C-alpha cells in the first residue's frame, strides 16, 4: 500500500498526536498519508463523522484511531467507498480495533510491504415504518437496538421472521445484531458469541419479563420485523431504535423496524494471523 487516510477520535487523540506520528512515519518511507481534520463537520447529512467525498480517490487504506465506536462510525460513513479499514485501539478494550498503539510501527511496515489480509463483515439494513410510511433507513455493522423510550416501563415486542409470527416479548428492548456485534451490547445481555467470519442474524432480548426467553440465531437471508405492541399509544411512552448506537428514530404502538442483511459489507484489515478465538481469549482476560 502507498496511499493512506487517517481518521482519529478527537477525545482519544488530542491534537492528532498519534495521527501526525503515523503521517511522518509513512512520509519518511515514501508513502502518502492524509489526515481527517479535527473539528471539520461532514458536508453531507448522510455522514455522521467522516465525509467519504473528502477522501482522495487514490487512498488505498483508512486507519481509524480510537476504539470500536470510532470504527463503527467510519464503517457506516465510508461503506459506499468499500475502502479497507484498520482500527487502532486508543481506549481500553476493542474487538474491532485490534491494533494496539505500541505496535503501530510494526503494523505500518506490514501494510507497506503488502503483508495483510482483508476480512469482509456482514452488515444490517434497517427501515423504520409508521403504517405505509418509511420514517428512516440506515445500516449498521454491529446492531440495531429497539428499546423503550420515556417512562420506566416494559414494552411489548412482536417478532416476525419472513412474515411468520415468531414470538412476543415483554422486555426493555430487543437487539438484532450481526456476528460482529455479538461481542457488543448483545454479549452484555447474555447473547451468544459468534465468529465474525460467519453470516447470521442474532435476536437477543434486553431484560425480558419471562423465564423462558432465549437468544435466537437465524440464517442471514431472512427478514426480521420487530413491531411495537399495543398499550403504548402515548407518543412520550413509545420506543426508540438505534443503529450502531448512533442514529435513532422514535417509534409508537404499531410502528415496526424491518431488518435484513445489507447489500454492503465492511472490509477490515488484519495484519497478523490471529484467530478470533485467540483475540477473544486476550480481550476477555483484560
């Protein structure tokens, strides 16, 4: 690789100290490196953090400095460009941002020498509907989470898979996640850990008010509909859907979220042949 672009989290890389180090390191070795400017707003309403239109066409790789959240932002913003992403963990724990700060020189040398692999990760496409009107469309790499909004009360969720009624939950929320998202919010509420190399949809209830609720694993090509049940007609006491913990839409009784596998995929760079199980063991022992 010869041309790089760096996105750094302003809170975790103040003054772009690490980003500037990377640019100098690459420049000293005859490579080109662009930096995303801190404090510069995205030009398009479709962008949440980084505007893909501002990334030069010759860029071959995007380095994302921060944590898993920063990498999720980058994956969603740049999905149309299909640029491979490499996450550098500037926080405490990262499943997506696998590279540690101390190993940056070694990792950059590997990229320059074209010694790397690219993993493709499944994404979700979600649409929020009110009757026959679409409220919002968006994508997610980790998960789409539908939770209560307003008073501290449970919400009734009706789940349909490919048009067939599956189950009703009285719970604080429902998580629809990808294998990549299985180590995120889904894991914290008792969902299964799934290899990110696989393709499937995971359904996990948040604090279900029943003794027999279990996470459900579904094939990747099904359509999942999460409908907000009756009894929550007050607009202040409905629900809310969040895409990768970022963009949100409010829902009321009868509204629904339709989730399926997205046509786009996220491309992540791996510079060392570390298996998912090895990474999992390392992260869970921290």
